[in-house]
C-alpha cells in the first residue's frame, strides 16, 4: 500500500481463491519460461522481493558462453534469502545487505549452511529500470558468472500486448467510469505469502471485471382493468437521467448493484484445474489523491467499500490510467509496471 494513501484497519477476510495459494513457494511457482527483460521494472530494492529471475544465457567472462533452457538456472529473491537453482551454485544464501549502485543493485550474500561461503549477486539495470543481467559470485575465491535475461520473442510480445491490459492504456475520467470495464493483469503478487510475484499466462485467464446492473422497480399501485392503460415504465437510460423527484413522480425506483468480479483458472498439483470466481459486492466508492506520487507512480487510489469484508482498491497513474488492483492480500499489476 502506498504511504500517501490511508487504508482501513479491518481484519482481512479470506476466500477460496486465496486459500489456494497458502502453500506457495518458489518451488510451487517454478517457471516453465524465461523471465524476460521487459517483464518488470525494479525502481526500488523492495521490488525485487518475491521475484524469480530465470535467465537465458550464462557467460564466464573470457572462457565460455552458453544458452540455457528455461528454469535451468534461477535466482529467487525473498526477504532475507536468495534461492539459487543451477549446477554448481545451487543453494540458499542469506542476504546480508542490499545496496543501490550506479549499475543497479548489489546483494551481499552468505551461504545459509556454511557462513564461510560469502559472495554477491549484482543486478544490472537498463535505462528503463529493467534487469538486463545478473552477475553471481558464490565465494570470494571464485570467478563471477554472468547471467543474461532473455529478450521476449516479437510474436510473443505482440500476443501479450493484445491480451494483457497495459498500464498506460485505459484512462478513467472519474471513479464511476470504471463500471463496464474489464482488465487482464500481467502480474499477481501474493503479499500475504512473503510477496511472491507470479507472472500470469494466457491459460490462467485471470480477469477483473467491474460490473454494474440496474433494475427498475415499479412502485405504482395496481389499477383496475377498466381504468385507462398505465403509462409505460421509463427505460433504464431514461431513468438514470432522472432525479429523485422525477423518479418518485413516475412511481418507479432504481435498484443498482455493483460488483467487482475476479476470475482465474487455478492449477492444482495433481494436474486438475478449477475455474475460480470471487465476487465483491460494492457498497461505496471513495477516491483519494497522493500528491507526492512520482510522475510514473500511482497518484490516485479508489477504495471500494464492500457490503461484507475488507475494502478492495484500484490504483491509477498521474494520467489517470489503470495501474494496479488489490484485494484480499493479492496485488494485481498491469503490463508495463
């Protein structure tokens, strides 16, 4: 949650979708694909927490360079630990410190099982705050090994741009303009599960819908058959343009229902899947502004107070485009975050 916004202090309620992820770990989220350079920006060291880097090339400077299969090597950053997978360097390393440098970040490491083994992991950022390369040194006596992040193939980029919602694509004129909108997030961060970051795929079919339904209720007294025909009810469009007095005069009442619906196909360890849908019924909406937000940060927050349970939140950029959504301990990021 951004410091510039206040959050209601109520007990977070659980539901089926998020109980499913209680046992998440880097093993449970092992990626079958590379982590691409363009997937994520890392503007602050805290953005690294929960992310699993899966590089595409390994180089020992002056000696060799080889392409890697997806998942052959990986570097998972957690609060206090680095989980490394790969021949010759696999292990859990304690993160003693994370420093910001002129090239990006440097994690100072110590082997959790053998404190005498100390090294580092350098993360080299490009001018868009994306990680181009990781430079790993297991011990002070060993040579650095360079791991390059993969470039996303053009065909895949085009497909993903068409499928996932971009962070700068959908502008919201005001908070009520959100109704009727559907977004497809690109990342899901399990904040209750140590901040594990999960890159979403087409097959997850994850979507967030903002649904508004309006029903006209006839409050007029029934007339006897012999009396003249009753005036026709107004259409929903006509009724929405009437004020309270006009609605009363016409003898009708509007009943509105606003729902935020999250859908995702969940894969279980036994190979089965389930199409999970969770709905949040909205009671009230409040918009807040964080004037201290960065030019590419999240300046606006829309709080959806619910009929039951803790509020959910939508975040907008300074240009009022959709940026992120938060519900029940899960934070959803749009593409380009």
